[in-house]
């Protein structure tokens, strides 16, 4: 297989789809359902075309092409990173054996479940972001939203390819179901909690792409370690595209903080709302919300599922090859935070059961870099306020802290105290209404809404005032 992509086919691919007529036919019959889903659940803002990047190769250099594309004509395709013929399983009881090109019968159900959960998040995020084009702060931001959306659509294709190619009839049924569940649907919701929340405004979008897409980065990173080689190679290429999504989040929050800091210097801090900005305490509440629903995506701190996935070689750890232990973990233990008898405690558990906790720890460290960056912006502006990540037990619905009330600074509270204080920690209806009130579209070239600073650079060397989107 080469790293280049065959664009002459109906479904662009580098997996020699033309050589497998049954698979090609199956995917071509899924394609119209996907396009129908895109037109009814994808971006709501009518537009002629968008300045998008499209993958043209999976190699290291020059993997993408930029140009104006009409959204429904975007070439969603199937792109796997190149195969390493010497690749061996890096962890678990089969460590050292060659990786699998087919699904072993005994792990079929587990692998299918992991692929379905991953696949379910991709269209979910497009659904959550459907209305955002109607209130974009600039054409630059509008283009970034659509770029994220088409790539999430492609990541759905990536998982659907695996389901069709390796899981037979069950896989085809699951691929259909991925288009039938919808974010927030009462009868048929998306699988994971965060993907049924709304993304009603652009501050939420920036927080989502910072915190929730970052869970995607870490989960894909662990699936990239998988002994099931097609899954590994798919995730490796998805991670390449994913980096831009987090860039949108990181720089998006940068720009909101920067603009707020500017308004605070020009006016009294208390006047940021009146001046059309987003006060720092509202930004903090949005961080608290999006960070904690994203922590829930890591599952329970202790999980036999996670231990079994690792032992079987299905899902590794973040940067498995850089770990200096035995990569089997059968005799190891770790300490983790929990709550017992109303008190926060540390308990020692078998390392194999604590792998969700291990991954979450890597994620938390990464999230802290964003907060440090936003605080540098405040510091440079001479503002004392500091943003922070709340305690890991705050506002949790999954895992050991679920059902408990813990403050952002880590105090265990009773229900009355929690309800008295929660409005100072999580966005209230009033906070959300203020943010929503600022969401007026700015579609004029080179112009930007007043609540956010312009980006430092445009896309692919183009200036900020480039016409990134042609509206219809
Ligand atoms: N909401 O043993 P546990 C992305 C369920 S994001 C609802 O702790 P496990 C993206 C769990 O399914 C990355 N239910 O779970 C980002 C289980 O149910 P069953 C997505 C939840 O299996 C932005 C039960 O609770 N990829 O790519 O160790 C835009 C017991 O839980 C939740 C993946 O997640 C929840 N939050 O860990 C676009 C990777 N959490 O089986 C895209 C694949 C847990 O008892 N998934 N449950 O009915 C996995 O690796 C694991 O399934 C999880 C859960 C880490 C999610």
C-alpha cells in the first residue's frame, strides 16, 4: 500500500477498496445514508463553499490540500496510516507477538464495542455544533467550525470502515445505528454523557474543542496502541486531523480571555458585561463544566473492562512504548483518590484495574497547560485573577465521586451547601443568557465580534480578512 489516496473512486481511500467488491458495495450503500444525515443533522447555515483542507496523503510531508469546497462535496474517505510490517503487540499477555490483521473471534465483541463508542462520538459532535454557524464571530471562525465538522464526519467514516470490513453483518447494523442515534435525543441518545449536552454558543464550542476533543486525543492515542492493526492505523491518521480541533479550542479560549482582559483594562472589571465581553468568572464556570463532563468520559477510576482490554492487547496506555515498566502490570499497584465515609482518601488498587485513572491523569496534566497559557495572558495584561481546573471530584456523574458533592477546591459538602453554592461554580441560566446574547453573526470579511480577539494568524498563510467562506 502507498501513502497516496485514490481520489478517482466514489469513496476516496488508500485501502484498495476497488479490490474488495463486496466491501465497496456495502460502503457505497451506506454513503447515501451518511449524506442524508449530513444534510439533516450537519451544519445548518446555508453556504456556497468553504476554504477547507482535504487529506491527500497519509505520509509525513504535505498530507493535506487547501481550497474552497462546497460542503456536501467534501471528499470524505477512508485513510489509514501506513502499515509497519514488523509491528508487534506492545503490552498485555500477548506482548511481543505480531499484531493482528483480522479480529480474533474471542475479542470480537469487545473490539466492536470500543469502535462503536468511538464512532458514536464523531457524528454526535457534528449534531451538537449544527446551529453554531448561525452565530459565528467571524468568517475565520466559521471556516474552522466547518473544518472540524467535516473531519468529525470523516472520523465517522473511519469507524464505519472498520465495522463494515471486519465485523460482518453486526458491524453493518452498528454502522446504520451510528446515524440513527442523535445527540440529546430522548429515545435514542448518543452513548456517552458529554455528547448529549448542548453546544449552544461559541464559548461552549471553544471549551468543547479544548476539553472534549482532548479526551478524543487521549482515547485515540490508546487505541493507536491496539494489537488490532487496522484500528491502530486508523487512529494514527485521525490523530493528525484531531490536532487542529484542539488548536481551535486552545486559541479560541486564548482569544476570549485576551479580549476580556482588554475590556477590563479599558473599563472597570464589573463593566465587562455592559461592554459586551465575557467576564472571567463566567469563563471559569464554563471551564468547570466542560472539564468535568470531559473527565466523566474516562469511565470509572477502577474498571475491569479497562483491565481486560489491556491484558488482551485491545487498548493500551498513552504512549505505551515510553513506559518503563513491564507493559503487563500484573503485579503492580497504584494509589488513587476516592471518597469513603464522606472523606477524600487515597486507596491502593491493582494497576490493571486503574487504567482509566491512568489515562485521565495524562489528560489532566495536558489540560493544565491550557490553563497556564490563559493565565499568562492575564498576567501579561496585569490582571491578578487566575483561572484554574476544579478538583477532580467536582461535578462528577461517573466514577467514585458520582453522587457526592465536592467543591472546586476539594471540600466535601452536604447537599444544602452544594445547592447554595453551585451557582457560583457552574454556569447559571443568567450566565448562559449573557453569553448567548453576544452570539450575533459577523460575516463581513476582516470583521470580528466584540467579545473575542482576532486570531494571530489566518489559515494556511492566508490573512484574517480572507474570504474563508462564501455564503449563499
Ligand atoms: N457516559 O467500566 P466503566 C472523541 C459506561 S471522545 C455514559 O468505567 P469503561 C471525540 C460504560 O460504557 C473519545 N456511560 O467503563 C471528542 C459502561 O457501560 P456498560 C471517545 C458511560 O468501559 C470530541 C459502564 O458505564 N472514545 O473521540 O472502562 C469530538 C461502566 O463503566 C460513561 C472512547 O471513549 C459516560 N461518560 O470506560 C468528537 C474510546 N463512561 O458496558 C470525538 C472507547 C462509562 O456497563 N471507549 N460509561 O453498559 C472506551 O474506551 C470506554 O468505553 C470508556 C468507558 C473509556 C468510554
